[in-house]
């Protein structure tokens, strides 16, 4: 994971395609590092937060649905 440049569309796409919470947390950490170093502004941080949180919510919902389907099958 390189920390030299931040491409908002690329990072948002990466968040939308993330298949795990771990990947999202790593991406969020990367975004926070850019913000802490002043390489991105509050707008970019907020945009990424919205995408990451939305995807995390989707992943949690999917996991819950899968767990419920296994409980019904038992």
C-alpha cells in the first residue's frame, strides 16, 4: 500500500469493490493518513467516509443475511 498519492475516484471504487471489513479498515487508515498529513482536505475525507461506511453497512447486512440463512437451515 503506497501512501504517496491519493486518487479520490480510484479510492472510492476500491471501497465500493471491497469484499471484507479488513480491506475497508486498511483503506480508511490510508485515507486518514493522507488527511492527517494535510494531503487531502475535509471534503475528500468526508466523501471517502460516506463510501466506506456505506460499503461497511452493506457487508454487515450481507453477513447477517448469510448467518440467518444458516440458522434457518439448521
